[in-house]
């Protein structure tokens, strides 16, 4: 009897000790992204040609709203249509920025550099979003710049309906678009590169309403004359496949931590799974998106699941589950949500639709976040939307780690506690850059979590891109936080750019 009591007491003490050691809960992980569209000035800037100061103020307001809602990533459109929302030697400045294609901001600044720095100051990831093949959107006003691809290489650009479109069957198009992406990967401290659902264009009608075929007969004929055997539709899909594979391989070769994200139309093909009906992106856009996921040519996959829970022909949970089943390489699945349909007169969704979708994502294994389209609805505070997101995203979270890229956690941080100013300073204990710090503070009742960015340093290192030496900004690994007066214990960890989290450093002597 005594022996049994002794063992019970011993087990109880061990359990209590374990509870004390583990009472700081692990920080949850979820991708909470938002698209910021620049094409047609959907999200930013609010109109072309605004003064630089106003452009910057609008962008800062967007980033601050993201922080207010505990979002953790911005997918920022940098190339709407063979143009640039940043300083590029490959393509002209976008008319959606300055009102005139080819005209730089005055006074000069680089919006992408500004966006990256301001996002990172706030602990947000910044993913650069590209349209790989669109050459002119009808919303763009004014003349095309002399440096536009349609002027420098007219053989690569086709008129299609109201648009100009690059021909994906031309190797020169693939090489040019890939060079544009890699220019940003090499020159900017972006966290990801991102493609949406526009590959071959959505079908356009002629003046009589008849559907136009995409005018790629010359490039297909050359393919056949060189011995190519694929039927035209299969050849078109192969053109897209080759570009996506090259994009993934070249990004990883340059900067392994830069995530590659793909966001195709949410239905691969009608009938997959059986109840699903709707647009056939495989046949219409020549997008074999299931193949891209099967092959692992991305780090995150964001099918645009723009339909409510319970809409049987396009049911959100059904489609989400099907995409998870296709994920042979274990990549991140972060479905896209059409959040801008909340309060939109054409759809007028209730904010509860978004709640149900996010809860559906959280309810299954294999999906770990969402991306919202787009920021406009959030900035306009559509009915109930901000309140809904505040409730769903009540606490800050970490972005899920990507173990297929890197599994090595950084060393635990060195901490310096200044009791007089109640400031905790954190520094890295190895050369590996730290992206953010996790600081958990215990007030005796509960733990509060803060995720703070590692500071940005002015240091640069040299990269050789095979042709010339370029520079990239590198992060210094330091951070600090003010600690509330009622804090009794602190637990701090370091997180690298792959999402790996260190062992904790604890501070218990707080006075």
C-alpha cells in the first residue's frame, strides 16, 4: 500500500514538473495571406498617378491593417501585364502606378523595395505576384512605352480580344518572363514568388460573339516542323508545364528559402471529384494544375476555391479534400477565398461564408491556411468582415514550416534582460539569419504571445547570377520587445526563413 502511494506521488510530481516545463503552449501555425492587386488599381494604388507620398501612405495603411488582423503575409502584384511596379531594366513602369507607362515615380522611389522593407518591419512576409503572359490589360490607359515587349519583340506578342497576350509557345516568351521573375528573386528580399490562374487566356469573343482561338499557329507550326508530335492542346499544356518547372528549379537554385506559390482555378476538371461541375481549366486555360502539385513544382498550392460550403456542384470542403488527396509531395495547401464577395452587390455574401470556409480549412489535416482576395474588401470594412477576421485570427501565429526545403532549426536565442527599462533584447547565436522571434510572456494566469520581426540591417552580400555580380540585402538577427510589468516568466525562440523554430531560452529572474 505504502509502495503504491509512493509511486502515485512520484508519478504526480513528475506530471506536475512536466506541466510546469511545458506550460507555455506551442505557437499555432497558419498561413494568413491576402492578395494586393495592382492591375486596374483594384487594391493599390487607389488610382494611377497619385503623389508618391499618398501611394506610400496607402500601402502603409494596407500593411497596418494586416497587422491589426494578425495576418502574416501579403501577396503583392508586381507585374500586371508585361510592366513593372518596381524599378526594372527589363520592362517599363506600369501605367497603373504613375498614369503613364514607362514613367518612373517622382520623386523617385521603388515601390517593391518600399513594400518589402515596410512588410518586414511589421513581421509580414512579402510574396511577389506575377502574371507570366498577359501583355496589356484593357484598363491600362495611354500609349505603350518604347521598352514594352510588344515594341521590342512584336513577334512574341499577339492581339487576343481586348488584350495583348504573350504566346507561351514561344521560347523567347518563357525566357523573358522567367528572367523577370528571377530579376526580382535576385535583387529583392522577397519571401515568395507567386503565379495566379492566368496562363493561356480565358476565352475571348469577337465582335459577333464567336469564341476566338488563341493565335499561336506560327509557333505551333514551327514545333511540328521540328518533329513535335503533341496535339495542339497537349502542346499548349506542355508549354505551361515547362515554364512552371523552370520557375521552381531556378528559384530554388538562387534562393532556396524563397517560396514558390501557384494559385490555379479551383477546379482541375469537372468530375474530379465526381459531383464537381464548372469551368474546365485543363481544357480552356491549358493548365494541368494537378500535375504541378503531383510533381512538387511549388512550395505552396492555393487553388481558388471561390464557392461556399454546401454549394454542391462546387462545394468548398469537397474540392479542398480532393486537392489534399492530390498532394503527393506534401506541399502546403492554402486555398484562396473570394473574400471580396462579402458585401459585393453582385454576390452579397455574408461574412459567415468566409467563417465557414476558414473553419473548414482548419478542420482537415493537410490544409494549413488561406489567402484572401482581395485587400480592397478588408480596407473598405465590408459588413461584418473585419469583425469576423478579428475573431478568427484573434492571436498571432507562425507560418507553417517547409521541411522539404530545410529542417535545421536555428540556435536558441541569446537574451538580455534590462529590468530598469523592462526591455528584452534578443540576438542570434549563429550565423544563420533569423526571420522573426517568438516571445511568450506569463503573467501568472496565462501566456501571451508576441511574434516580432528580426531587424533589417544595411549589410549586403554578393551573389553571382552567372553574368554579373548583384547584391541582396541581408537581415541582421536582432530584436527587442517591451515587457509588461506583470510578467513573471518569458520564453523566447528564434524562427528562420524556412519556418524552423529553435529550442527556447527562458527568463525567470524578472524584477
